[in-house]
C-alpha cells in the first residue's frame, strides 16, 4: 500500500451536477459491478439481474421461479454466472442465476442453521465464497440501533460453510485491502467501518474500528482504490466518503434530503428508528440512498454508484484508479 502523495486532492468534492446518469431502466441497483469488458451488472428488485452494455442499453435477466427473491449483493463467478445474496423478509441464502434465468441454491445454511436474510457475497479466484448476514433479528428493523450486534461474516470452501466473524453491528459489504492482509467491513447501524486481519486459512482476527461515523451516515458499500484509500457510501445521508491511507476522513459527495437525514439521525440516537423512517420518500435526494461504488472504465478511473431507490446508476471521473476486484476480469456467460 502506497501512502506517499496520495493522488486524491484534499479539496476533491463533487456535486450532483458533476455526475452523469447511466443504465436508465435498472431497478434497485443496490450493488453495482464494473467488468473489464465495459459492462455493468446489478441486481434487479423483481428478482434477477440487469446488464448495462457499453452503449448504455439495458437488458434484464429475470429468475424463473415461483419463489420471490430480492438480490442484494451480487458477484460474478469464474464460470460467468451471477451469484446473489437473497435479502428476503425472513429468509436468505446465496443463489446463482444463469443467463436463462435458472436459479440454484449455493449456500442455504451455516453451521446447520438456515441463513437469515443475506446481505453481500463475493467469490474468490479459487472459488471460495464470502457472504454476510446483517442480523438474526426478525424483522431486521429490530437491529437498526447501536445496541444489537448479531451480524456475521461467513465463508464457504470445500470444507463447507462456516461463520468466521460474529457479533458485528449490522454487517454489510466487505472489502479486502490491496495488500491482502485485512478484511474491511461496514457495520451499518453501529455506524462504523471495521477491519479484521485475514489469515491464510480464511480465519479472521479480532475486530478493530477504523472510523466511527455519526449523524445519518450509515455505511453500506466500500471499495478500495489502488493507493489504499477506502471509498464508503452512506445510505440515509447520501454521502460518499474516502478514508485516506493516513486515516483522514474526507467527504466527496454530500447530497442528502435534510429532513430525512435528520429523522434517521434522531432515530439512531434514541434507538427508535423504524422501517417507515428508513423507507421514507426520497424527496430531495436524487442519489436515492447511495449504497455501493465500483471502479470501471479505462484504467478503472470511472466510479459507478449504486443505490436503493434510483432507476439509474450515477457515474463520475475519479482522480485515482480503483483497486482491481475479483469480479473485474470475469465475463458473463
């Protein structure tokens, strides 16, 4: 990790007018993947995934099943299928979808217990699968406070699925540091970014807090750049933050619906945040609860933003290249 002369200027700041809209016609693009061939892939709210071609056209691959699925985090496998974390009302799991819309279970239980609503998934080059569960509470809104810490990180390889880190405050996306030494994780309703040291056998060390947030900042997505800067998207506040390699926290985008953000911040402090509070109208927040970031385009210098409520993906030019993810060089079958 190079921490000398980090190329993101301290005054780098973007407004909504600096962003462009791509992929018009997507539905709940919560997790966006940017592939080396120029395609963008994101989950579809009605069950399936959407592909945004280089020319901007969008095609949808919908699941052929009577079961209702809600893809949240997604990943591309080494053989070109799409994996998704199913964020059901009461059920979860990791499933695969092929290009015809056929769905198949990949992970449905861990340690003999059926997976609760599942948030995120990532596939290693060796086939190992990382996944997260935010909470074991039903409904999930019971964990929308700073006191519940029952989320976990799971891992599956040829030894089976197992929990490798537990007791997290609403586990969301994870990301691996460019040096491969750490797993970083967003604990959304604990309002912090944490990290755990990664051992060669997939075991994780103890949790360490990297940054503690406040207000309406609820960290959802996180992505590294090539220099070790960590880009964090926050729902509710609609902010994009960068944790610079020296630990300094920098605000890059700040486009909230002020009334919504104030309501969420108050609910978190009082421990009374409700489903209605979080699902409030987007109002004056066009970014629509910004939830993820993927670096793509030439030299991975274009940043693409996903969200919970937008019908499009936002993009901007970054002053630094994104670190290459396992998804980047894969292609859809």
